[in-house]
C-alpha cells in the first residue's frame, strides 16, 4: 500500500501529510483530535538527514503541542550504509531519534507505530519499536536481518537457519512472528481508521512486549528474567 492510500484510510477526517525526499510529515485528525504524523516511504534508508528530520518533528510537537499524540508510519530498509553516514556517526543520529521518541513518551505523548510496508534493522528499532505500541499491516515485511545475511554473519548454514525459523520466531521474518514475540501489539487487517483510534485510546503506558511475548509463546525467557531481576532473585550462573 502506498503512503497516500494508507493516509486516506487511516485519517478519513483529513490530513495535511506531505513527502519530501522519502520523509513524511504533517498532521491529521483522529476522532476530532489533531495528531502529529511522521514517517518514511519508498523503503527509505535512514541516513543522518531523515533521522534529524524525524527528531526535529518530534521535538517541535513536544515543544509546541503538549500531549499531542504522534503516529509513526514505518517503511524503511534500515540505516543507510554509506561511508559518509558512518563517518558522521549515523549511530549517534539514530540514538538521538530514539531519545526524542522516549522524551515525547515521558512528556505524556502517546506514540503509535505502524509498519505499512517494510521495516528492517536500525530503522525499525528507532521508530516503530520505540513507540508505546507498534502495529503492522498483514503484507508488511519485518525482519532484523535476512536469513542469507544472517548465515554469512553467524557462519551457521542457511539451511539450519531455515529449519530454526520454522519453530522459532526469533529467526523468522514477517509480522506474524513479531506478533508472537510481542514486538507488535496487533496486525490490522480491517478498518484502519477504527484500529488507529482504538490504539490511540488504549496505548499502554508501560512496556508490555516481554509479557506479550511470554503469553504468546514467542519469547519465553525475557519476562521471567525481568521478573527475577526486579524481585532480586537473580539466577546464579552455573
């Protein structure tokens, strides 16, 4: 789904979202309230320019519109792999973006992420995964790393990874597997405007991902480890 079709479906009450060099920004109306919308399109690689543009839009909302909800539309191939960006410290720019999202949340802004096309690696971590809750469309592509690339990096045969992906969502791409792990709150396959309005009204104030992953059987150890640390009952290494 292209971003214009998506925006019209999400915001039937109207929006003024514009695109500039794969960066989306603007406002929209949801149940009579104004929300800030930022995002990317065309599988945008997140370089220093887009990272700063997104951070600037978030800070402007925090500064000028206290409490206004923020909707992040995600379509990215991850961080831009160029020598220039690496030399400028792209990791720091993306960390800055993540901190801006966290600041907005701490100041009372509800932050909702929606993966409508593609979400890969660092570009997803500093956008959808930093939101109070992240959702996806059924046909979205979500992964940290493709299995062929993972095989090259880990030196584990690709055939082995393919087999592991059948039973372990950590190795497998796709929204269903991220739903099982708790990375996604839900997959939206019906009325997008109603789904967004419901998500904004019920955005969780605490990080529920580990608990969701445990309940759904996709991440079985994260929440027990968190509980043990919080209770002081640390597991002693053998």
